[in-house]
C-alpha cells in the first residue's frame, strides 16, 4: 500500500521561490561546491574506516537459520568479507508489531548480488527465537539469509539495530566495523532520495524553510501506515512494506500478546 496523490495544490506551503533557469543554475553550482567537499570528506572517512584495527571473535559460535544451528563462519559463504544487519526483535509480537526501523532497513537490502560480486556476503541476524523469525521472514518475503542469535554474546549477538562488518582469514574471524542509529542510513536509499527533494523527509528535526512543515511529524513518521496508506502509528498500522504482502489486512493490535507497545 502506498499513498496516492489527490489534486495537487497550487499553493504548497513554504515552496521554493520561482526563478529563471540561469539563476537556478548559479544557485545549483554554488551548492555543488559544498556537495563535492562533502563527498571528498566522506571518501576520507571511508579511507580511515579501512584503516581501523580489528578484533578477533570466535567463528565457531553457533547461530540458528533455516538449516538449523550453523557456525558463524558459514555466513561468509566462502567469501572473505561479511556484512550483517542486526535486526531488533519483540518476542511474541505479531508480524506487524516488529521494529519498523529494522523492517525498513532490511527491506532495502533484499538482494545482495552486487555485494557478492565484490566478495562480500550479507546476512540478517536477530535476537528473536527462530520459529518466530522464520514465520516473519516468510510473511515479509525476504530473500536474504536470516539467523537467530538468541543467547549469543556480542558482537555476533548482543544489542540489535546495528550494521557490522567482518573479515575472514581462513577459519579466523574478525570484527572490523560497527555502526548504529543514523549510521545505518546508507542502506536506506529512499532516505537519500528524499533528501534531494524540496520537502525532504518531512520530519520536524530537519531545517525547513519557514511555513513548510506541519507540526507533529516525528522522525520516521511515514514508515507506518494503515490499510488506506495513511501514515499513522496507531493500533491498525504496520510498517509500510508489510501492506505489500499477500493477504495483508487491517490489524487490531501491534503489541505483544495483545498489548500495545
């Protein structure tokens, strides 16, 4: 389900000023100088990231996937590098009650063929019990390998909501990088595209022209919707991609065992 536009308003609040093409081009080129500096700083940060030290971990620790318990080493699928997304989990919650932020992130990495082509494997880890996780993965239609890390210590287990990179040298495994919060945003290409639009993400924390933003739009406000595609965080909402699942219907509760959370 997605929202569908009605009649476009001719008086959009806080819309950009209208100018001729030459004036626009001059303003665009002025911003481009800053964009290039931002890109170059990002390259320098990535170079520093590649020079971080690493810590050895136990590659024999077992995680549980579709084929039962397997050593963490197997997640590399024979490749030298591995990126994992550590998906939060609410025990006992219905599918639509799982973390919308993690759902959004995982949805944007449904296919890892370009990572694979560069010698990098990808997997999703979560702290949920495997039987619940397997049902959720089937419902969502995820094609990436998922594993339960219930009872596994950090950095393979532990806190969820992180992206992490690992390196393999034979049977030795090393943690090289980990990030969370807005550090996870590179996975979510929709956010980068929204940042290119005049209205951005539509979130209150953003610096918007005066009069542009309506009140009360918290971060990630549009990640959930009801059956009609209306952004809401009420008891009949769910993360947006879940409405694309066959047989998705309105729900009465998002909580664990019938309780709202």
